[in-house]
């Protein structure tokens, strides 16, 4: 299964099948079919939370080498569980990276389809969706101009994850809530998103 996914990524870029629904559907079906699900194995779930803590929640926003090594080890392990979730997550990351690298806008239809499939799989396997997926979905909704859904997702997610700096940043930018602004300036002024959006 791991070899199949890696070969797929080498032959077809994510951007190529993002615009072809048939190829996208085949990709999702294949990784689900060939993956072994295990509700008790939290390795992939914890990995998504590590991504969040290192890339989004931390001040410097950098993924550490241990996390990259864990991903490589998972794909090398023939008994690894829940790789369909990790593969969807990495496909999303790849699409965003390729789009920005090419100086183009991400395909919001592809983003939302993939994130909806990822949410569904996370809920089915773990009964829970990590905050990083909610943040990515909020970004995709915003990019797609779905402002009402964007604001509602931010509101609900901030209730569930009240200490999330990215959610506070996006919520402030959406609502201009002075309490959020004061909190961000007082408690998170060194965070990369606070600095990037020049909240001061």
C-alpha cells in the first residue's frame, strides 16, 4: 500500500488530479481500500496533533525532524495503521505547497472535497477531528468565499479549542473582536501569525 501511494505521487502530482474528479475519486478509494484501520492505534492522530503544535501553534512555525522521521518510518512499516488518514493529510499539504510554489491559487473545490473526506475518515476511525484539520477547512472556506460557513466554523472551533492561536488570529481578523486582539498582543505577540498579519 505504501509503495502504491508513493508511486502514485511520483506519477501524478496532486495538482493534476485535483482538477479531475475521476482521478481524485480513484485516489481516495484506493488509499482507503489498501489501508488498515485501527481505532485503537493513535499514531497518525498524534502525528496530526504534532503537526499542529509545531507548525501552527508554536511561535516559529517549523516542523521538526523527528516528525518527518516518524512519517518516513510509518510508510516503511508494512503493519502501519490508518495511513489513509495520513495520506489525505499529506495530499492536502502537497496541493497547498505546489500551488504557492507555482504562484497560483489553490483549487478550493479540491481542498474542500479532500478536507471533507479527511474529516469523515477521522470521525469514522477516531470519533474526533484534530484542530489542524478544522483550521485548514476554515482557510479553504475563506478562500472559497464561503464567509458564513467560515465564521461559523471558527466560532465553533474556538469554543472547542479556546487556546488555539491560529483560531484566535482568524477569529479576530473575521470579527475584529477587541478582546481577541488584546489577548493576541499580550500573550502571543511573538507568534508567526500574529506578526504576519501585523496584529498590534
